[in-house]
C-alpha cells in the first residue's frame, strides 16, 4: 500500500514539474520585460507610448491617469483605480503641464 501511495505521489510531483517547466517556456509570453520605452513600443501593435499623469481640478483634487499616445495624439485616457489625492485649498500645482497636449 505504501509503495502505491509513493508511486502516485511521485507521478503527481513529476506532472507538476513538467507543467511548471513548460509554462515557463511559452514562446508567446514576453520573457525580458525591462520597462524601457523601446520594449514597450515593440510589444504594442499600435507603436504607441504609455505614460501616467496626475490631473488636478480647480478644487485641488488629483486623479492619476494612464495616457496612451500615438503620433502625438491621445488614444486612451484611463483613470487609475484608487490613485487619487485631495490637496488642501492653499496647495499650488508647480508642474508645468499642458493638459491640452498630454502626448507632446
């Protein structure tokens, strides 16, 4: 009985190892993501770039957005969940941001 249990356990371990090894050899899965712009552009079919920016309103409420640009134009502007801050009334945004041209 112990031999059968040992053999079953050995087979399960071998199958798990084979699954782990083959899942890491998937050629469609990018293996070396460095985060540099060239890598991001090569992985993006639209050859666009992606950036993040905090956009603040007149009450100093700021929301982070993921901005996708292509050829200097905004393709997508998506708010990032839970990436918000409410600054005090006397807070001044010292950044020089052109909200009309976020992709330049």
